[in-house]
């Protein structure tokens, strides 16, 4: 179990996978920093749940798609205990748009949120990890890091880029007690599962050999392992949590 003096910052942690990760790491003993860009109430609810597990929890709202906001978020997170020991970059956007029809600013927006935010936040958090000779950086890929998708070119580019960054960070900082890994979830049942998602969920389910959609807690369990002391030899890896879905 992690010491209570260790701090984790999870971006996009007001709901779904980010929420599950925050609560799993709170249960592991990490003080948690919850981040969201708009729904403060949801983030406050997660923080309150985390505090019930006996750890400190704060909310650091901000748009990770902007460098200045990433600095503000990381400053708040570092102030909690003097260091961010674990950075989990979960925030992402996945707009659908044809390659020729997409506006250039929309292209850059996807890359900023999905990939550049991890660069900006890692640059802020790594010095403290280096000082403590311990740290964990976790990003998320999804199957967009493996395949190209029709109408989602910038998403695939951003996720491929995130995978490349993880491999580089793993090599550069592994000797300092810092690991970097990327999680690739398969089809995961969303919190707001309702009738309008039924057809989409059914189409995903047909691709999963275990015969069901994944749960956010199952993704969080993988994050819990690689952010623990026992996960210190897992470095530079893409960990697929997908029920055997072909990639």
C-alpha cells in the first residue's frame, strides 16, 4: 500500500474511468487531486468519496488542453503534499469529423487535450518525482493507439503520440525510480448507459470474447497495480484491459 504522503493527480476524474481510478488509488492510500474542466459538482462528489476512505482530496478544476491551465492544475496538486508522485492522464476528447472537413483549430484542440496535456503536466510533475526517486506516469490509449479510425484522425494521432512519449519517458527516467506506462481499455460500459447508447453498446459487445463490456473498476485495478511499489518493474508497457477484444 502506498504511503499517505504520496499524491496522485488524475485528469478527467469526475466520472467514468477517471472517477474509478481516483477512488481505487484513494483506497490504496494516495491523497488524490481530482480534475475536471466543467462539472465541479461531479469532481467534488468524487473528492468527498475519496475522503471517506481516509485520505486527503482536493479538486483542481481546469482545461488540460491549455498549457497555462496545466501549470495551474499541477501547482495546486503539488501544494497538497509538496510533490505529485503519480500522474494519471485520463482526460480525452474524441470528436468525429472527416479529415478534409475538420477545422485546423479542432485538430490542434484534440492533440492538446489528448497528448500535449500529458507533456505539459509531466514536465511540471517530474522534478518532484526525481527528487524523491519515485514516481509513476500513466496515460490512456484506447484502441485508437493501435488502429486508425475513420473520421477520428486526430484522436488516433494523439494516442499514437502518447504511446511514443510513454516509451521515451520509460527509458529516460526508469533509472530514477520513475515508471511510465499506458493503459488501453477495450469497450467499457459508461456511467450514463441508457437507451440512446443501446445500439452502440451492442455493436461493441459483439467484439468482446468474454461476452460483456468492461467496468471502470477493472481498468482502475490495472492502474492500481502499476502505480504501486509492487508494480515498479512494469515500465514502458501498453497494458490492454479489453476482455480479449482483437486489436
